[in-house]
């Protein structure tokens, strides 16, 4: 199954930032590569790849896939290797309010998440749409199934189970802004996901990127990613933070 995830993750790399499904282009694609490396007495490596593809298979439909891969090692010891694939199907995204279907798949090495999948539906509201500057708010509901490599958790009531299933609600906020006469680009995407069945089961993520255009198709990028999960395996922290530097390549 993980080989399938890697395939899904790297498909966009061969055909090409946050894409906007409301744009009129038939295909938008971008690839961001950021990371940090330190050698010498202590070797540290952090690498993050992120792709975004938006495609119109039919006149009123838009399919968007957003995929990321994170790898970390310290002293040649692997600390993280995470895959996240977010997939959306939108209907009439040029409208102010439009519906969506979604499906997610992810893994997480340090948190011992062998496989997590979500399926659901929701609606998006275009709060602001001024060409290259836009802000969107979405609300959705999903069924989630998560398989762990451990049955011991920070919250004792979940001990003894390697799988946790729940219905969730999700609030999404995504935006992109061109500032200083297009010399600075700020992108952000974040969500909050509480369980509808378990009050102590929730997570959130904030992903913020600052880009400086080098050429029409290439930007220098600084990226900050923070994630939080209320339920983690025993002896693991609930939150993670990544600050990386690199480039974004795009076709638009």
C-alpha cells in the first residue's frame, strides 16, 4: 500500500504552491522542495516535498490533488517519514459557494500511524476572490479510519486498540496573497478537525509559506508547518514543527 502512496505523491512531479480551483486554466501544477542539512559532529537532515495539481476533467468539475512528503534524520537515525495525500473533487468552483467531495490518505513514522484514511463531503465559501489574491473557508464532515503500530496511547481509554474510527467535522481556511507589487507571495492553509463522537479526539494543522519570485516559473520559498494531534502513541509529543527553505517550481 505504501508503494501506491509514493506513486500518488510523485505523479504531479512529472506533469509540472497552492493552486486555486476557481481559476479558468485547465491545468495548474506546482512543486515545492524545501529542507535543511547540517553536517559535521552532528548530522541533521530535514526534507519536504509538496506538490499541487488542479485539473478540469469536465466543464463544471475540478479535481485537485495536494501531496506532501516529509523526511527527518538526526545523527543518521530516521526520526520522521510522513506521507499525506489530500484529494478533492469540486462542482462549479467559480461560484461563491460550491460543494466538494474529499478523500485523504496518510502515514506517519514517528507517531506510528501505519495508515489513515478519510472520506467525506462539504462546502466551500469564497470569502475573497480577486484574481491572484484569494481567501476560502470550507466546512466538511468525514469518516476516518486509522491503523496504528501500537495499542498504547497517551489517553488510557484508547489502550488495547490498534485502530481508531470516528466521524469528524473539519474547518478549512486557505489563502494566497501577492504583496509589494508581486515581489512577495504569502500562502497559508490550515484546518481544525474535531471528532463528532469523542470530545478528546481532535487535531489541527497550520502550513504557512512565504515566497520570493526569482523568475516567472521559479520562486524561493520559506515554509513553516505545525501539526497537533490530541491522541498519540505512548511517550510521544502531541505537536510537531518544521521550518524549511527551498524552491517552488510551477507551470503558471
